[in-house]
C-alpha cells in the first residue's frame, strides 16, 4: 500500500436468514434457501450499497449467499470457494446446546469439529481473500457468520479464534479498512 494511494476497504455482508440460521443450527455445506424474512432483508440492503463503488465483488458459492448478493443488486458477484462457511462436519445441522450435551463447553473457536475444518484451515483460505481484497480499493463479499468473523480476525492480523469477539447478525454490513498502516474495523454489524 503506497503512502498516496487510498487504503483498501473490505465490505462484508452476511447472508439473509435461513431456517437454520434462525434456529441456531450450524450450517455449512447444507445449501438452504433464504426465508421470506431473509429475502426481504437482502432487498433492504440495496439502498445501503447502491451508491458505493466496488472494484471487486465476491460471494460464497452457497445459495444463501448468492441469493443475498443477487437481491442486494450484485447478481454478477464472482463465486469464491474460499468464502464458504466453516465446515462443521459431524456438527452440521445441530445447535451448540445439542453439541454441549456430549462436549461440555464446546465452541467452534476452542474445540475441534469432528469431520470438519480446523480454525487454521479456515484461516488459510480466508487469508487468500484478505490478500485479494488488499489488492483492490474496495471489495464487497457476501458470505457466512463464522467465515466472515474469521475473515475479520485475519484482516486485523489476529488468529482465527479471535473471531469469537465479533458477533455478526444476518443481513448486516460491516466494513474493514485502515487507520494509517493499521488494519481496523470501520463499521460493524450495521
């Protein structure tokens, strides 16, 4: 990043509500549609994003993220496999309280996900998104709760587990950027 060039920004949009996100079920590879509420919330993103110029627009290839991008006015978003949700393996489709019945205190941030991805594996692929975004003035991505929280931690040069500090609701916009040479949060969960 040169001293006279504008600092890159990375805009994050978590997909709209699905039945499983509404019910607190871990959703990675299960390709669920948005609910009616999720579709309406995605449409409501249009005026908030319409006047912003993006050099690069990416989306997770999962239907819920692609549909959110489309309804928000970005039907030409480029699918990027690196933006898929954290693979939950054996915990796909179940809630944290259900997991904690057999693994007390379990969180995706601190415990293994049998048959799924490790935090380091998720961080490795999201580091590629950070690298791509830093090569552009302003990037917009549509993706998922945990993957976007890890992406945020990696943008801020923190470990993947630090994503635990960034609660992220459906159909929200967050913006990452810089203050001088330091990566920072500019807007969160808006």
